C-alpha cells in the first residue's frame, strides 16, 4: 500500500508509463525481456508474434505517437499486393507472397473486412506489353497463382469497363483493406496475450547499462528508462534517427529520404462501375507504381498518388519545413545523383504532383471517360525511401540482425521496409521472431 502511494506521488510524464507501473518496482525504470520500438503495422505484428511465441517473456511495445499505425501504416492505398512486382528470390517477393496469404486468412479469422477485387496492370502503349510479359514470368517464378495476360481490349473491359490499354496483366489475388484496422487487431492480440504498450514515449537514447541481466538502457524524451535484454527497432519514417540510436546506422553511402505523396478521391456514387484496382505498367528501375485507381472499402476510389520530396521527415504539409533536414537532403550525394540520373522522370513526376490537370491527363490514359470533374482532394501520405550514393533506390527490405559489436549484439533493426511491408507484415514478423528465437537459445 505504501509503495503504491509512493509511486503515485511522483510527477507523471506525458507517456502512459504509469498505466503499466507494475512492470517494475522502481518508478524510474521498466524492465523487460525485449522492447519493440515503433508501433506501425510491422512493429505491432512483431510484438504480437513475440508474445504469442514466447508467452513467459515480458515484451514491451514502445511508440512515440498517441496511437498505433499513425503514419505509413494508415496513410496508403490500402492494397494487399500479390508480389508480382518484386524480383524473384528477393525478400520483398518472399515475404509479400507469404504475407498476402497469411494476412487474408487472418482477416477471415478476425472478421476484418477486405475486398478481394484483384488488380489490372495495364499497358498504355504496345511498347509496354513486353514489361507485362516480364512481370508475368516473374510472378509465376514467385509462385503467384492465377495470373493471366489479357491481350485484347475486350478482355480488359470485361474486368474494368471503360479501361483502355494495349494489354493487361490480371492479378486476382490482390485485395483492398484498412491496414490501420489490422494493426489495431494485432495490438489487441498482443495485449490480450499479456504484452504491454507505452504510447507517447519517444526513445532518444539507447546505451549499454551496468545491469548484467538487462544490458540495454532505452531512455525516453521524458527521462523514463527502459531496461531490456534485447531491442527490436521498427522506425518506419523515423528509420534514420532510430538506426543511429541503435548504433548500426546507414553506411556513409546510403541516405533516407521522405516523400510526400498526394491522392485524389471520388465518391462511391460516381464510380459504381469501377470494381478493381487499375495500375499502369511500372518503371522497374524506380520504387513507384505510377498513378492508379484503388477502390476503398467505403466504395470511394483513390486516384494517384504522385510524389515530391517532403520538407521534413514527417512532412505532410508544405508549410512545415525543417531546415536541417532539407539542407542534409539537398547536399547528400544520393539525392543529387538520383535527380541527375532521373532528371526527366523527376520533372514529369513533379509536374503531375503540382498540377491537377497534368495528373488527370496521366490518369485518362487508363480510364479516358472517368468522371474526373467530380474528383476531390484526397489524403496525403509520407513514404520513406532509401538511396544509395550513386542515386539508385534500395529496392529490397533491409534488416540488421544482431550484426554489430557491443550493444548491437542484442539489437535487431528493421531498417527499411517500404511497400509491400504492410502486406508482408505477418511474414516479416515470423522471420524476425525466428531470428530472435535462435539468438536467445544460444
């Protein structure tokens, strides 16, 4: 009784630490077996899998925001990708193909609504048909089922009335879902299994402690210390800063950048005939899939998006500028070389992002008679990308698995997980927890 009164007498920080004060008798410290930093869909999925597989361990999920899935996990097209875009034997291909099956089964078990409406990847010109054939071969090598190459306008319009193209690749396994809702279900599973969550808790320092049993000290902005045996970083948009804290940062030849992407939207009552995702043939050298049409669960359609560099790491608004971030971006070799090697593509992308008429003209190549006059401004998202020094984009997931000396021997860094990370979240969790299990069994 006295101890409870003593704990309650301490000033409460902004974080909700005191909600979980029973984790430690020291009001300044929390102790756990493993701390997962970052509660997007990937981090929450990993925390869930850890607690379900290691039920006796104390697993703590730490998030700087007031809720889970605050950024990339809730700001996207809501598309479960089937894996056709990704190079065979890449981590993206492996985890996406595994992940979509796992995620759709999970949605069925939890009664989470999803729309398995498929995707058409459409060649606007005859010259793009060869890319469709390459994607078909790649998809089949990735073990994706029921892909079909459509060679006539009639076949295309049977699936998407009004769609125009020289050919298309039909991907029936693709679906649409609310990834934020899935993340919330992951969180409930985690908490129901006994996992603990700290929201409003930004980690600003990770260092070695003098406690042999709990060798890691994770210190929050409010001064809270989390003592942990192991840590798993899932930074998302904050991957750059978290990677530096985890002491296994980017090589000098790699650069994180944030891209601001804007969608347009049209109400469901104006687009009843559009029942599937329609995508253009992608540029296989870039990580962008092009302006597309994505049916949402409420019946509305998202159009776009088109990307520009964000003005800060979480730069959703053009009015918000971080001078330090922008100066580092502009002076980085990776960004400069990316612009140089893709100058015409950058100009084209910028014109689409900045001019509504240019966006519409681009989308009209897929659906010429769509009700574009009824289109409204849609949501804005920010995406994290990773550049090499030569200006090329890193085109696969990147994980650092206990590969540094010192405290790095106890840290997994989920360093770079762009799309299709949401689709792949359960498969990524299986992989990370398998690596963690190997480590603690040594």
